[in-house]
């Protein structure tokens, strides 16, 4: 078993016990130190308190994990950002209502709001599509106006 697999096997149950998922784990060795980055996800958007609870559990487990030896490490626990592609049905369910742009395997693209999602399909706008037909899908970042009224009218008065 590789170092990544052993560390993942040690921390996955701790993460799942908090109702979350181990999304990704990377271990980078830089000289005499290691950087462990753990990406944790859930069925809802994680808040700082939830990440803190998971971080504490992971940190305690890693301190006693013999495979890491005496090499010092830095632990970074984070949640997936909007720059990570949607790859699992739970990613689609979690982001219901958000704007998504999907590149399809036939070379076309589809953009719209995420609707209902099952274990095999999702809807983007009015189109129902199988996950197997999607090559890559990313959440589109939307910026909302902070103005509630028409500031142009106020400026001309």
C-alpha cells in the first residue's frame, strides 16, 4: 500500500464519522518536511466550525500514525473550491440551483442551472443528461449586484 493509501485509510473513518467525505489527499515531500493536504466534502456546504472539528480529528490520528515516522509535516484541511470539477452525483445534488457549464463528450457544451439529480442523471436547465455523457463540468461563478436600486437615477437628481 502506498503512503497516500495508508494515510487515507487511517483518516477516512474519522472524516466519515463527522458526516463528511474524504474528497482528496495529497502528500508532498519538500526536503525534511511533508505537506499533507486533505480535501473534505459533505452533502452541504462546510462551515469553519465543521472543518475545525475534522482537522482536529485528522491531526490527532496523524500524530500517532507510524508510517509518517518522525518527519515533520504541515496539515492543511480544506473543502473543495469552485475550481474543482463536478464528478460525483453528490456534487451535483449539493450544488442544485447553481449555474454550471458542462463540456459534453460529443464536443458540445451545455450551460444552465443544476436541477434534480439522481445517481445516474442530472438536469442542466431543461435538459436531462447522463453523467456518462459529461466530459467535464464546472460551477460558474456569479457576481450579484450590491445595489438594490437604480443608482443612475439617484446620480442624475
